[in-house]
C-alpha cells in the first residue's frame, strides 16, 4: 500500500492565470505564508489566453476556466479596469488596451491625460474582479478603490496607470507608494484578501 504524508505546514498551491509579473508579485506578497501561488510558466502554460468578454467578471472567468479545463489546476484569475467618471466609465474593461492592441502603459496614460485635458471632474476608481475555479465551483471577489486622475504622471513604483491614479485614502499616486502601502488599500489587494480568507 502506498501512503502519502503531508506536512502540516505545507502551503496549498493554486495557479494565478496571469502573464503580468507585476500582478504576480503583488499577489505573492499578499499570500506570503498563507498559500503558494504558481505562475502560468510554473505549469508550462504558455497559451495566449483570450480576453473576449465585455465585463471584468467575464474576462476573469475565461482565464481561470481555461487553466482548470486544459491543465487541471485549481486557478484564479483577475481582470482590472480603471473607471473614469468624466469618460462614462472608460477605459473600463479595455484599460490594458486603451490606446490600441499593441500599446503600452505610457501610451495608455498619454491618451487618458489627453482625453481629460480640459476636464475638471477627474474622479475615478480602480476595480478588480478575481474569479476562482476550484472543486467544480466558481466564485467571484471584487475590490474597489476610489481616487482621482492626476494631470501628469508621478512616481516610479507600480505599473499601468499607477503614476496618474491618486488614491483617495492616501492622497498619493500609487506609483509613489511602497508595494506594502499600496496593497493595503488597492483594488487588487482588497480582492486578494477576500480570496485568501475564502481559501483559508
């Protein structure tokens, strides 16, 4: 008879379906000591997973389902959008490709600032939706943070729109905050803590 023994302090493993190393780093920092987060490369998944839904929830579910169905791992995935009031919620679900399919973060920021050039109301919010596919069930977790859009980029930390998003709770652009301070109030940090509490 073959017996399997598991260390009591062995951390549970789960895959995070993202190719964004910044997101992976943030998630691992939040989950440290609670669970082990595997990357797509850790499971030899090099697929270009499509994001064809028109909602954050839809895109997160597509990615998590993809890994579970094709690779068999319990998995979570996120989709994040920057919603700007003066732009009727744009760029929203298209935040990562706001300036076009081949754009980068600087292109997205430049287009956003151009669209808000003469706009006084610069209220915005970041929203992250995490989809978990585990044990034949699907769960969603949502994190939000309110803020405003700066008139120009500030700071060197973070990624994406962090240089121009000023968090209401700190009064600082995310790009001027340490990872620990950002994670404490960020949209992704809030959604990740819900996920971690659920998995515990």
